[in-house]
C-alpha cells in the first residue's frame, strides 16, 4: 500500500483483519487448528506465549518404566511397619510432589498413641531415652513418687492409661 491521489490517502488492496483471518482459516487447515489452539489457551490462561518450551515426549516404554517404578515404591511404602518411617517418607514425598501417600491410602496417625517403649523401637532408642526427650520438650515431668505425668502442654498429645503402672501413651508427632 502506498499514499496516492490528491488526498494522499492510502491506496491498494485493503481488507479488514477479521476477514483476512477468517479467509486464511478456510484456506489453510493447519492455520485454523493453530488458531483454535491459541484461542483455547488464551481462554484457559488469559495469555499466549509464542516461545514454547520443549516438553519431553513419553514413549510407551518410558511410561511403562514410570508406572513400574511407582508401583514398586507404593508396594514398599505399604510394607513399612514403622509409622515413623511412613511419616518421614510421606513428608519427603509431599515436599517433592505436594501429594500425601498416607492420605491416598487412608492411613492417619492423628488418633494413634504409642508407649515410650514403642516410640523408642521406631527410632532405635530405649523407652527411657524417649521419656527423657519428652521431658526435655516439656511434655512430661516426674512427680514426687517418680511417676511420669504430662505437663499442661503435654496433655493434648498424650493418653493416660490408668493401670497399675499409670502409663502415658504419646502421639507420634511428639518425637518428630
């Protein structure tokens, strides 16, 4: 296009941009598909980037390997008997992926209480060592008879068993 004529207006072939897009879509099916994809992305995200990052194409073999690895990990996770190991593994997985395997399997320890001896087994320690840790954290103290009692802050984490030994069971998060 160029300026011409007495009024120096633009001359040449001119068509509205919406019409040229419609004609181009009819003439080139690849362009039509591309337009649809761009419109779809704009509707989803509010923008479109011309610079696309390359994503790794998954081959059937790679997909199979990922599934087998995932199944093996889930199988090993289910075999773990130590709740502390399950929680630690789940925390690691949750930090990496944002998903909790414990939630997926419906495994929850919020209402589970353990004796210091049991907690010690999970950590490779003795029950006496766990009692000292709980004391240092301010969850329990020894009364004048040498019996472990929960502190006011420890009461929400323990369950008092009123048997001959007056045992305290603790939520697992007290030692995490």
